[in-house]
C-alpha cells in the first residue's frame, strides 16, 4: 500500500465533523512542500559554532560518563 493510499484510508476513517482539523493541517503543510528554507544569520552562527566544537572524534559512553563524574 502506498503512502497516499494509506492516507486516504486514514481519512476515510475520520468522522466528518473532525476532518476540518486534518484539512487545516494539510493546507499548512502544503505551503512548505518541496520548499527549502535558506539558513538565516542565527542558523549560520549555530552551524559555525557546531563545526568548531566538533572535531570529528568520538568518545565512548563510558568515557563520557567518567569525564562527567557519572558512575554507570
């Protein structure tokens, strides 16, 4: 069953007096379908800070817990 078929099946099971909520949700999502939002200044700042903090190395959960003083 495709996603569209499943969505139709679910829509058919919703009472008519409640379907307006689904319609409102779909209308609001339609505005964003396929739209790629460019990062703003705040997003770019957060991305830059994350890149500075992430050196690509990983740490085991045991090492992290030990560094934080947590006993597992």
